C-alpha cells in the first residue's frame, strides 16, 4: 500500500511523518496483500483560526478499495487530529468489511420446511410454490 503525506500551508516535519507512517502501518495489515493499488492519502492543513482547538485539520483518504473511504478531523495538534481521523477511518473500514462478510455468510437459501396441515396435506403457500416450479430439488 502506498502512503502519501501532504501538507497545506505547512511543512510536514520528519517526526510527524514518522508518526503517521507508524500509525498507518496498522491499516496496511487489514488490507489484503493482493490489493497493491490501495493508497492512503494524508493531508495536513494548518489554518490560522481564532480558536486554537481547530488549528490543524487532517484529511485521510483510502482509495483503491471498494468503496473509497474518507475521514476529516480538526484538533489543536496535528498528531491528535491524525489519530482521531485514523480511528474514524478504521471504524468505517471495519463496518464495510463486516457488511461484506455478513452478506457472504447469508447467501445460502434457508432450508424449506414443509408445514403439514392437520389433514396431512401441504398448506396453500407450499402448493402454490410447487405449482410455480420452486419446489425442493
């Protein structure tokens, strides 16, 4: 997986770059090794705002997976903003992966149980299904 780190209106210091690469390695373990086209784009922007709480904005984009995932967080420090954005992205990724595995798990058709009436005949729903050709094989 390719990791791209960009800074807007600021220079990304080596210490911050190391922090991002170390934390982003956690995400590379979750992505399948066959997916070489995946890339993680991290954009850090420093904005001169009145409140110091929203000084740094971090945008993380995970492209090359289906669907594309994105998170954005503002915080007083760039490392804190990155950690929060990465945790949001991991939650999105896990939810997406869970949706895929749940969909695969429930693909099989349920076993049809014939409901017998008191007289020993099939109920009307099974008779209609059998007449339409959707009976058990």
